[in-house]
């Protein structure tokens, strides 16, 4: 009888822990190229607050990261000026095209302030989106990353996720490092 109750308690505790975990999904929608939209979905049981979004690009010359939480273009509506904010459970937000997300990091790599040149896109190997969020009443930040490869087909760059799913940042050590990433975005 004791073993039955221990097994039942184990199932209950693991189910409770899985329910309290954050689950952030990063995906592509409305197309296959750089103009496709990047979607962030909150598949957690509770709401999250998106604190920061960081884009990392790797070209033939190196790797650069850049916070892309704030939009570069000047808009009057607060919802359109930032990608930061609350996201309810089971909802998603469109954070812009992949082109608009990788442009600041590519500009950082070339040191330019204008648009990115087509040569910069030809040198692009992959890019990665990292979402850092506050989840529930936890002290540590939650996060997720997804890497997207660029496939060159007939004068087009197609965006394809390297893996089927989004990597959830769950280990304590990785979650503590997220605070440094957020501080770089301040």
C-alpha cells in the first residue's frame, strides 16, 4: 500500500511541476523567406511577461548579438514601439519579420547605420532568436531559443528552423545567465 501511495505522489508532483513550467515557442509564420513573420507563443499554464528579445547572427566573418526588444522605426502607438509586454497563456504575438529582427545585428557586424546590403545576407549562415521572460512568481527568468538556418534556392533565402521545436532554457545555471542578457538590453 505504501508503494502505491509513493507512486501516486510521484505522478502528482511531476504533473504539478510540468504544469508550473514555462513553455515559450518561437516559430515562423506567413511565408518562408526573410519577410516571414516571427511568432512567439506562450504555451504555459500562466501568463508571461516578455522582458527581452535578443537576435544573434553568424556570418562568414563572425557572430554578433544584439537586443531587438525595441523597434527602430518611429511609431506613435506604444504597442508598436516595443516587443516587450505581457503575453497571456495560449496566446501568441507577432514580433515582426525575420529581416527586421536580424537587421540590427547585421548592422552591428558591419558598423553601418543604414539598411543591410545584399552581400551581408549572402554571408549570413544562421541566426538565433532568444526570448527572455518573467514567468509567474519565480525569482529566476524563463527563456527559450530557436536557431534558424538560411537555405538558398533560386535567388531566394528561405528560413527554416534547425530543429522541430524550441529549446526551453530550464537549468538553473542557464536561467541565471539570462539576467546578464537582460542587463545588456537596458
